[in-house]
C-alpha cells in the first residue's frame, strides 16, 4: 500500500510540474474522422516528429505525449522511475497520435502493445479488391449492353441528295419514291392530287410529299433542303431534296455536306437541259459543290424521258450524256467508276423502282432503286470520336437539333459538348426515320436529337456536338490549298468572301497568299502577288468568329470547304494547317 501511495504522490508531483508549451514544434492540432466527439477536418500540415533524446541524457525525462480521440501509432518505451528528474514541456496531439515517444508512468508496468492509429483524412482508403472487381464487371456489362443496342440496326443507312437545275423534277422524283416504297400511302397521295388540282397545279402533287411548306407548294420551288426517309430490303435511306434555284444555294450546300450519294436530276425536255447546263444554270455548280463536299458517286438521272418532245429517244439521251461527261470528268468524277446514267420518268415512275421495260427497249440496265442498293458500302467511323455538325435547330418542348453523325455513336442519356461554345448537354431523345424514337444512332445516321441542359438560343447551325473526351479544334485562322473555279478578276490578299464548311457559314478574309502551286504540285518560294481563275494557291484565311474545323488529312468531313461570292462559287479548298488553335481553346 505504501508503494502504491508513493507512486500516486510521484504522479501528482509530476503533473503539477507540467506546463503546456503551445509553441512546441510538435503541436499540430488534427481531428480524427472516426473520433465521435470531433468533426472531421483535414490537417494543414503534417505533424513534425519530436526526436528521441540521446542515450547520454537518460537523466532527463523525454517529452510526454497525450493523445485525445486516437491512440499512438508508435511503441511506448518503458523508462525507469529514477530517470524522471526535470520534466520537459508536454506535447498534446488531438485526434491523431504523435510520433514522439512517451515515458512510462511507472517502472512496474510493462510496455503496452501498439494500437493502430485511426486513419486520418490524408490517408488514402485501402483498395477493396471485391469492390474494384464489381466496378469492372458493371463497366463490362454496360459496354456489352451498348454494343447490343448498336448491333440492333442491321441495315446500312445511306444519305442521298437530289440536285440539279430548277424544274428538273427533283421533288417529283423524291415524292414518287416515297409513294412507291410505301412511305406515303395511297389515300394521302390522292389528297395531295385533289388539292393540287384545285390549286391549278395538278402535275405537282407528287412533289408535295416533300415540299410541305405552303410557299414551296404555291411557287413550285423548293426553298429549304427537304428531308424524308424510305427503306428497301437492303438499306435505309434519307432523301435530301436540295433547292435548285440559285438564290437558295446555301441551303443546297448544307444538304450536300450530309450526303453520301448524289442523284443529279437532268431534264431531257428540249430547251430545259440547255437552260440548266449551258446558260448559267445550276447543273454545273451543283455538280461542283457535291464533289467538294466529298460525294464520290454521282447517279445522273435523265428525267422526263416520257415527254412528248423526247419520247424515250436514244439520240436525245446520247446528246445529254455526251455533253455532261466531259464536264463531270473535269470536275473530278471518273466516267468509268463514279458516274452512272439512268433514263427514267419521275412522274410515271418508269425506271424508278422497276425497270423501264418495253417503253425504252434500248436500255436494259437497273432502275434507280436497284442502282442505289447495288452501290458499295460507305466506310463509317462508328468507333471514332463523336462529330455531329448541326444543320438545323428549333424548339419543341425543349431544344431539338438535327444533323448527320459523321463519326462516333450516341445513345439516350449520353453527355456531349457543344462546340465551339463548350456547353455540356445530354441526349434526351433520338428521332430517326419518320420521327420514330430510337435508343441509339451510329455514324451515317441522319437524326434529330432532343437535348437536355441547354437553351436553343445557345445553339447555331454549324456548331458541332462532340464527346467529352475528344473535343474538336476551334480556330479563327488556318492555311488551306485553294483552287479558283470562277473569278472575273484577280484575287489578292484582303479578298473577302463567304466560307461554307460542313454546315457552317462564315465570312472570311484571305489575309495572305503564301505559295502558288503548279500543275506538278510544286510550291513557289515567294508569295504570289495575286491569283486568278484555274490556279491553285496556298493561302491563309481568317474568320470573323471561331469555327469548328479539322485538317483535311485528319477528318475530311470537317476539312473541306467552299468560298462563294456574289451568288457564285469562287473557289474550293481543303484545310492544311490550323493556326492559333491552342490560344483560342485556352481562352474558351
């Protein structure tokens, strides 16, 4: 009992002589997350360990550590009772054990076993193999589910644009295709026929299946690039009905940017072909524009062969083809591999779905739909980075945009980014053929997308939807190879025109003429003072606003463009180099 009383008196004496040194180097308050009496709080700096006293100072007591809310992570060394002579200042560590060593209270008690310290906020949580495995399994299941959804679409999708001079019969041909493939029923077509007859436009009723605008029906001219869908046993198709009038060429350019195949509709009627091809019509310009847009296959539909002035005459057919072939070859199409001629009547349907038969005994080739089904498959970048140039936007219980998926694939609830504004949005609904809701869409599909999380005022034609991991480039300046197609005067630096690239339209300036390129694709060392028609030159182009483009060799669909001025196509080109991209991307 006396020995115990001495120990108590000894402890009382020691604690009475203790002093709290707030400025001690080892005093760093921390809170333990698991401590029930304290809220979790991250330490501002790690606790500095207090060095152990050297052996020769055994006569002086080592600093004592009091841990509140946690236990020490170090071994507590036993010290003899007689070693306590002059106590040092006490170090108090709240919420986490100090790294310094504390002396034992008595010499009789053995050293306690170390208790693992409670994990602090700084310490990383240990990895749980079971949790990690479960996460990987969920990711694999989601990926497999996405692949199953994307594989549900078995038929290939092809975008077909109908081009040609005004009154060539493009809308009539497209409307008859919809009727012959069952996309427009007989009752609806009879209604159109009755309404067209009452309006004194009896022969226009087939075109009303595509020209739904009252202005278009009244004037018989397509104003905007119409869109419709049809399906055969082999493929799914989107019809892009381009306007033929020269005042609406910008709409035609936007449609050409979405096309995979072009159908150049030519009127075989006496006088109409000559007007569209030889007298400043749109036949030539449309053929150039679709080639610039990257359309490789051109089907030439020699329409109105049933007209009384033609009567399925082979001589007239040969006359038209003999004039078209040299021009199309000069444009860049190969007559053997890229051009297909088909005689037909879009009004009666001869040569459209079924072959012309006995009406045209000298032609034994396939019909238009047979030709489309027999074309080679278009290479798609289904697994590439997402790129959807927006061709149209409107508001209908939310923001809805439309366009062709040039690369990648989308699904419901997928997050995307709108460039160049860099707004994050989410896919709410996907509308495919005939406004049917779809779960997914892949590269090549022409779709309407309802977006969540963005206002329609922030969306403009020419903006590009991309995935979050692979944004496209934004620039105000780029170098390009330019080919002058038609120019009355010479072109110098400072020349202004309108740029058409994918679905974007922007005013630009030719700031520099860098190199003239000869027929052997050799560059001049000195910059040329000017360029003129039928010449090639590498130029630097500046835009008034940031636009989304890519180098032609990286992404052709976003790297080819057209320059137009005064209602004419002046030049075509492809982007070679992007300038100031990093600065603009960082600023945005």
